[in-house]
C-alpha cells in the first residue's frame, strides 16, 4: 500500500481491454509514450521514422512499461492538423510490429475513427481519444463494435485553441462534470462500463496553475467509478514549477508521478518509464518497510 490512508472504496480495480483485462493494484500502471510524429513538444521527431518508433516501443517495454501508447498526430498547443491517411501511415506499421514484438497492450492515440480502426486491426487494444470520443461521429460506434478499451479525456477547445485564455469557475468540479457526462454518453451508446477509462487532460485547455491544482485533486475523480489515466510527463507546467523552462523535466515528472500514485491514480502516461517505475518501486518498499531481497 502506497499511503498511510486508505484508497477510495469506489476506486476501479480493473480495466477491460479488447481481449485482455488489466488488474489495477495500488501501484499505478505505466503507459509508455511513442510519438510517431515530426513535431512532438517532448522529443522533436526522434521517433518519426517507423524503425525508430518500433525500437522505442521495445525499449519502453523492456524498461517496464505496462502499456504502450502510439500517436501519429501531435496534440501540443497550436499543432498542425494531420489528415487521417498520413496519421494511419505513421501509426499502423508501428502498431503491427509492436503487437508481434512485445507482450504489453497497445493503445492508439487518435481522435479519428479510421485511424483507430486500422490500429485495432493491427493489434491495438485501446482507443485513447483526447476529444473524449466527440471529435469523429464514427468513433463511438467503432468503440462499441470493437469492444476496445477506451480512454476519454477532458479538453477545452482543440489543440489549436485550447490555450487561448482558458478559464474555469470551478476547475475540478467542471472537469468532474464533463467526465461524468462522457462516461454516461459512452454507457448509453453501449460501451461496457468496465472498458471505460477517464483522463482529466493535464495541459489541455489549462493554465500552469490549473494543471497544478488538478494534479493535487485527481483523487476526487475516483467516485466516477472508472480507472483514471493521467499524462503529465515533461509538460510545460513542470518547467515553470521548477523555475527553469529549459531544464530537463525528468525529475519533476517523477516527483509528480509519486503525487499521483498516493492519490490512487491507476495509469500514468510517461515518456521516461524506467525512472518513474524505479521511483514507484522504492516508494512502495519504503512505505511498507520491506523489500524483495
């Protein structure tokens, strides 16, 4: 157990994917990020080449990733929109290769149903949609028909508009209400409750202060009854928090991951799997007062 207080009784304990079920214990699962894009904020196109993206996925799995999330369109602020054919060209070969090479579930990070369908055919288990499955009218029927695991995220606006002066009267309350509405819409459409995961959308239509406030209050979202996925890795608010926007943000990412862990967040999406995993293992052992020797 990570904390000196009990995790919420309504905290979800499993996530059903297309053909696999993930058990969600007290230690968060780690979702490794693979950006098959030329313009990611975090890695600047290092994994745009399919061979590089595949090698990256294999390395993340070796580092202890529990899931891998592959995306072919940057969702950083003001990113250019990528058409579906190009996004599919970037992601489908990577997913097909990784499905054969690693034994961890794969996720497609897309808001386009045709891209998601190709990814599922190639071996993906999860649809991870930053629009909460609202950006493409064909996405929700695909999710139902495929029985994939889904992750619905909160975002104000689009990546092209989301950072244009985002404001909230009640940040956590409004995000809670949005995620509850998306959960209910998915259920009404026929997505099974155990297949739904929710993401509060760190960095998507939030100021730096909003992000910090939201990170501190993720525990309040457990009463939605779905697993929580949080992706804070290397984001700009961490650079502001440590007082150097140009600094390496790995240590800050690790520290914030520990804060999520003690709140019972079930899945943490990160670029640097190994240091986060090692920090979680160390915290778990030290809080429990024992180690596996």
